[in-house]
C-alpha cells in the first residue's frame, strides 16, 4: 500500500488537490497543510467536538477521520461561515448573547449547530442541547450557546 | 466625572468577531517556517528508578533531530531542577521536579526524555518506540495512609512523605468545646479533578537569527512569570527573552504554572538554533497538567442550644501529589477560609500536606476554597438536622451581618497579611436566593412529588472568596494620531473577556467607543513585569492599573487642550473622542490631534508644559484582598432506583462588587457553576492501587455536557469594594465554591426518607445507590 494518497476536496467552495500521508487525519490536513486553523483539536479521541466540520453536509469529527477519506468530498469549516464583512446569523447570535468565552470549542459547536439548524430550523431547547451533548465547553456552562441557537431558531 | 457610563454596560466582547470567524490565533495556529516538533517520553510508573535512556537508537529513527535528556539540556540551563515558583522558605529540597527526570520518576506522566523531530508524527513515533528502562519502586497512592512510618516514600532518600505540617486558628478552642452543649464530628473527603481547558498546554520557542534572543509563545496564564523564569533558567537577560501569550483556550488554574515542558522546549530551541514547538495532547493533560481538590477532613463543630457556632476544630490531610512546584497555597487557602461567611468565635485546624506518587497538585478554579466551603456548609446542615432546625435559619443565626463590616477574620493570608472582609451582605444574598428558588413552597412541592414516588431535594450554600492577590499590575494607555487608543496590560485573556473589560474601563475615562480601543495583553515586550491571571485578580489589579493610566491620559489631554483651545481646564470635558468646551461641543480638539501636537515639532515647546506623546503609564499596588461572596440554591430530583441526580433548578446569587460588564459576569457565573457541578457529580480522576491513572480519556472522566446542566439563574448584589478605585471584586472562582455543598445537600435532602448522609464529592450514581444501601441494610431497594 502506498504511503501517500492524492486527494481532491472542496472546502468552503474552493477546490484543493494535495498528496497526503495515509495516516494524516483530516484535522491536521486542514490545519497544517491548508492553514485552515479555525478548526481546533481538543482531545484527539473524538470526545470534545472542537474539531467538528461538515463533510457533505453532515457533522464529523475531523480528528477521527483520515484526510484520505475526504477525497471527493465537500467540506465546510468555520472559515466558510461568515461573509466578507458580516458574521452569519448564528455567529452574530453568539456574539450578541455571549455564547463564547475562550473560543476554542466554538468553531466545532458552530458547525454542529449549522447542521442542526439547516435540518431543523425551528429546533427547540431539548434538540439544541442534544446536539450540543457531543461537545465539551469548559467556559460557558453551555447556557449562552443554547440561548444563541434558540435565538436563531426564532425561539426567543 | 465622565458621562459615558460604559463601565457597567452589557457590552459585546471585543474578542469575539475574530474567534467566531476561526481567526483566533492559538499557539498551535502560529505559522513558523522551519519549526521542529517536540514530543515527550513519560514515566509509565508511579514510582521507579530510571536505569537506561535509549538515546542512540532513537537518534537513528526517521526525522529525529535530537534526543534530549536532562544531561543534554544541562549545557543550556543554569539548573535542570525546576526552581520553586512562589517564594517559600519552608519547602524542603527536592520538593520540585526536574525539567526532565534524570534518575527517578515519581508519578505516571512525568517527562523523562524529549524527542525533537521534523514533524509531530515522527517525534511521536520515536517516543512510542522509546524503551526507557525502569526499576519500579513502591508507590504512595493514598494521602491518608501516606504518613505510615514504615510505608513507602514518594521519593528515594526522604524520611517522610509529610511535606509540611502547620496549624491555623485563633481563640480559646479547647475551652469552647469543653463547655459546649452540643458537639458534632464529621469526616469529609473530596477527590481530585483536572482543569481541562479545551485547549491544552502548548509552547513554541523561536530563536531570533543572529542573536541569543528567543521569542516564546505559550498557552499560559502567566506570561510575565514565565518570562522571569526563562531569564533565570536560560541565564539570559530580560531583553533577550520575549514571552507572548497568544489566544489562550481556557486556563482554570492549570496554566498558572511554569511547566517542565516549557523550559525544555525553550532550552532545546536555543541548543538547536531552530524553532521548536510542543502541543499537549489530552492524554498528557490528564497525567501531567496539575490536579486539585484531594483532601480528607476530620472536624468537630461546637454549638450552643440555639445553634450558634461556638468553635470549630479538626485536622486536614491535603494530597499534594508528587511535587510542589509552587508552594502549598491550596491547602493554606482551605485552612484559612473554612469559617466563610460565619461568626466562629474559636477555630483551630491541624494541616498535613502529604506527598503521593500522583500528578502534582496546584490550584484549579477555586484553589482550596471549594473544599473548605463544602466542609463548613455540610457541618451547618448537620447542626440543623441534629437540632431539628431549618437549614436556612441555622445559617441566618450565624452569618456575619453587614453592620459588622469590615470584619477581621482573625486569620492571616499566606503572605502574613490580616484577612479582613471588606464588605458584603450575606443575609441579603441568602434571602434573595431562597426567594428566587421558592424555598417557602418547597416542602409542599416535595410532599406532592413523594406522593408520586419522586424524590425532590433542595440544598443551598454560601461561599466567601478573597479575590485579587497583589502586589501590583502595570498598564500603559496610548492615544495614536488617528485617535485610536491602545491599552497595554500584563493581563491574560483566556476566555474571561478581560480585554473587553479593560477597554470599557479605558473608554470610561477617554470617551472613546470600544471599537476604537485595542488591548494588547500578555506580551512581555510591552509590560515588563506582573503576575497574570490567577485568584480572580485581573478585574481588580489590571483594570485598576488601566483606570489610573487612562485617567492620567485624560488629565494630560485636558491640560494640553486648555492651551490649544485657550480655555480653562475646568471648562473642558471629553466627549466622543474629543476634548471640548463644556456647553460648546463645536469648540474642541480630537484626541488624535492632541496626540499629534504632543509628538511635537522641532524646536517648539509642547502645549501646556506636558510630557511628550499622549500616553501614560500606571501601576496599581495593593496588599489587601476584596472579598467576593455567593449564595447558591438548587433543587434536584434523585432516582433511588438508578442513583441518577437531575438538576431541576439552580440559582446563583453573586456579589463581586461593582460589575464592569454584567454580560461577561453572567457568563463567568455560568461556567463557574458548571465547573462546580462537575466536581459535585461527575469529575473523578481515578488511580488504581499502584498509582496508575485509570481515567485518561473523556469517556472515563466525565465533564458536564449540555444535557446534564440546567439553566443557571444568576442574580447580582453589588457591594462596592473599598480596596480599589473601581469598587470591583473578583468573580472567576467565586461561582464555583458553593456548588458542591449546595448540590450534595440537595441530594441528601431528596434522600431524607432513606436516612442517607453524604460527606463526599464527587457523587456518582453508583455511589448514591451504595449510600442508600448502606443506610438501609435491611430495606429492600426499589
């Protein structure tokens, strides 16, 4: 088996072709090969959710996925959320409601909530908390994250 | 004074837009061409002798640039022993670790060897292949048993595992106990947890070409102290080393320490003449970032017939772990804070700081105060139960009342200063909390639920936290010619929004919108000395320093403007970034233009006789502490069949003095409470009998997640502190302290029909079932 694979991925609408080591995980590929350092690595064992990205629209832990497995996929990361000047409504709600403190877990949480609110635009608190249960945040106690998501869902 | 009133505003944070876009630059995000990557081989034994390092075979592995042990680092360092980090004459030699262990390892995770390689993966490959030879030794695991004279010792060659023993107290304790109508004795235990910021530790050291200068980025809570230690350990001058804290992904105490890895990486970068980076993984964080809270208490309380406390006495065994990098302040904090908000006429505690072959213990959010509050609040609940009185009533009878403030605690802090509570209204906080949670109607709720087979409980607890330790912080405020303002502070931003708070304090004086203020914090190139973020101090120290610097800039701008506008200083005010004549807003000059004038012109005097450029430095010095307090109440439902505890309501009343930003303050309370919920119900860093840590993943060690925690109802009381010009008190830790005693009391109350008494935390579902079973040996469980 080759030590390397050639892969083609589309990330936030932009195409990339790279040769990657077979053992390189997707998080390291995004961060260190492409310089997309907004995706963070918090535990490297799929528990904290900080590295969550969307792969073909579904949330995935980029620390548990090999870069080679993303070949042919469309990825979305935190860098793709905002417009040139404005934050998107979810990011704006996080800012308005103090939904982040140190900001390290935030990118992964934004991606999970992006998926949730696409699937369920009017998600209620229980659904939001269930989606967030795959993420660890040590700063916020989750409360203002929930509040921000509820605001986007039109529940406040 | 200023008409801006930006202090106290719920301002959105200046930190957030970049973080929300994924543009925050944490240490592992810094682009550094040519960087080498470090990985550490760590001890797999709780206690062992090292008999051989596999240096040569590792050097031959792919991509390995260097294999470094203490011996190889010695050429770059004045000492390979970690220097003690707080001044203490009472620490025995050997209480601190080596940078890399040369001969003996004393806990699982202790670094022994560093591999530097062309990539992180190759460095980790080499570490995985490293066969360091060890000769295992007997390990000391339980602090309560560590004092046995013939038992194993934590390090070879020491006579005792007891690091230090001291007494704290005052008053006629024996006499009070001898004549007391009621004496109750209890034993309590609280277990250790891990700080777990979601970003672990990390450090990048880059030698500057053509010089001995070194720039170090570290995910730290103490950039200035790291700077000082690097200067000492590398034998450098202050100007040779620059330490920058980039975006820091949380700290919670564990980054308020200089770690061996930081020194080793810096020394390796100097030795190799290339940038070197190390980023901790989570498994390393579990084993090698500090822990806290392991304590055993054995205490007695004496009360009179009316439940008034007469005296308190007992002993405390504090598990210090394998080393004492920074002194024993967590244990001292516990011993000196247990009386909390209560009048306790006489008190004495005998403290033994015991070493064990486990990860070193230094303060995690709360720093010894949570354990002491747990003990005191549980004792008060015991008194209420024994005397068949309401728990709130027993508290009311013993609280220090506002008319007795300032209240000397008759105790000294660890540096010898008297502990004097500067102010607070404990009865009011209790009344507010009980009203909000609906204490008056609780018995009816509980009765109705029991009729349905549901077990509700209510619990509450006070907390008092002296916040802000000195001796000083420094700040600089500068106005540019564009009118933008830069604040330089020794403060550390690690999630608590201190940049926003400092910008608000500056804006209050200079009448400049927040978006025109930039705060640079945690960079030794700008602020030469300071103490960083610990002990809930930055709103007191850094904000007061910024306040004084901004005030000086304001006065300077007014003096210069008086000359430039040909007006009396008393007729001038600051408005919208300009100095204007009162009542004539069109007649004025912008701060940017004043800044330009104060840069001067060759051969011409500066206006108003002021010093050059529109800038001022200030420092704020203080030896007193500001006493924040809290009263928490919670309602739970316990399932006696599964042991599951559901948190139904949680009310936190906090008094942290005047609030700079209530939005940020609420967020601090949410996070602090949830950290306490983790300590009460989930977080348990377990070791086996050989001292092996057995909870080193997030599947084994549980942090609270969004589905376990309720919405926290936060109420603020604002008793301005008299210790500082802003009237503020610290907050970061003040919300954690009351949580475990409130939650555990609620669980105990819910299980009243089973006669369960709880003297420990964390409390897992399995343990709840055990306690029910132990209290009801004959009773068939549901």
